[in-house]
């Protein structure tokens, strides 16, 4: 199978490229390097530096490499940033996905795996949330992904494409072999921020809201190890490659941790003090988001390997420590 990985120089896409390579599949990376890194693409994997919204470039790439499947990671993904810049998010995530889909149709690509998000659900009342829950995103990030899901479904119906939409819950951790991890400067995601604070790379961190209707007052999320998320993508490609039908599946473990529990786990695993200041609620934050992952387990036969918060934190710590040492040497 020959796979185009958009955003393959980034955090999650980079892990996908490694997994495809480990499994003996050919891949081509399309990345504009806005947040990704050239070094993260192995030398034997072709890297096309460009934009998913560049129709001609994408069409030419799909044809030149005889691509069978697209795995579409490239996107902006920061909820608060999307609230400040909704049009930027719709351009980058929705409009450019439209262009990518148009090129995929023109090139006759029949299978597509799309990175969606739990943010499409908003403040869902079901806990855990199943895929048929009503969609009510609280941010332009969530709605940009929802709109792309709609487009993909309609394009697939019209043009005989089959797809898997994977709705990610909170992705964290790093490749257990430390070949890849999150490198984004000024990262905002909780586990990364807490680990960097414990390592002294930030003086302190903030807890956004302690007055939510949860047992300790802080928001609850379902944190999934990036390697388990990637194994879901590999299962999705296998499913589509075997002629499987289109489907939408949540990617999470089915249980959540509060912000305070995450911070305590980082303290415990790192053995370091970590100053966490109480701050106001952050706009666009749902109270609790936990996946019902039944479909992922049953339809795609997904079996997670790292369903343990301490392991996710430990891998993040090892990665951050390695990054810090590498930067110090440079
Ligand atoms: N959070 C926090 N302090 C931080 C970063 C995040 O309290 O420095 C909280 C955030 O308000 C949310 C949870 O941690 O309740 C997860 O946020 P994150 O940005 O990691 O992911 P999101 O759920 O927004 O995709």
C-alpha cells in the first residue's frame, strides 16, 4: 500500500510515518513545515514540502507516487487559538481539506483516513460519548473538523471513496523507542505543559478552572498514548484495504482523568515539585470528554498497549528530557 501522509512531519503524523515504515508500507509525506520538522521524516521517505491546499501540487504528488490511500493529519489544532482566529481555522482545516479531497477525487484515490476530534461533540451529556451523540462543537477548531467530516462523507458517497474518520480524544506521550515525540514550541497541551514545568523549563503552570461540576472541580479528559492512536490508524488502513465500509470511530480509552489528577501523576512520576496556580476557566473547554471506544475495539479490532496515565507521562518525560539535552548541546 502506498500512503500519502499529510502533516507527516508533525507530532502525530510523524509517528504514523514510522509505523508505516515499521510495517513495510511505502509512504510519502506532504507537509508545509509550519509546525513540523524536516528532520523527523526518515531519509528514505519522500517529503513534499507544500500545502494540502495546493491543488496542483497535491494532484501531481498523488499521481506521481500512485497513492492508494491518504491519511490526513495536517491541521491547526489549538482550541484557544481557533477562538481568536476562526477564519484562519476554517481556511486551514476546512477549505484546504476541500482542496485535498478534490485532488483525491481527480486522482482516483479510493481510501481516506481523517484526523477528527472529540471537540466535535462539545459538552455532550452522554458519558462516555459514543459516535452517534449529537455534534455541538464549542470552538472553531471543533466545527472546522465537523465540517470536514460532512464534506468527506458527501464526497465519499458521490465518488465511491471509502473513509475512516478517527475522532481523537486527548493525545499525549511519545514513541516508546524515543524516535519521535511532540516538539512544538510553546505547546499548550496539559501533559506537555505539566512535564515541562516539572523539568523546570517553565516556572509554573496554571489550572484553568477548579469550579467545574466534577469530583475535584477540574475538567476531565480521556488521554490516549500517541502510539495507541497510531495503531488505530494502522487498523483503519487495514480495514479499508480489505474492502471495509466507511466508519467513524472515537479514539480514547473510555476513562478519564481530571487536570488535578494529571498534575499529581506528573509530580509522582517525575519525583519533582510542580507549581500549579489556580486560574480562571479557559473559553471553549467542555467539562468532561471521555470516549466510548467500543466501535474502535470491535469494528477495527483495536487493542491498546499503553492505557496507563503514568506510562504516558513517563514517555513524555523521557522525550522532553531528551529534547532538552539535545538543545543544550546545540
Ligand atoms: N489545561 C490546564 N492548564 C494548561 C493546559 C491545559 O488546566 O496549562 C486544561 C484545559 O483547560 C483542559 C485540559 O487541561 O481542561 C486539557 O486541555 P488541553 O489543552 O491539553 O487539550 P484540549 O482538551 O483543549 O484539546
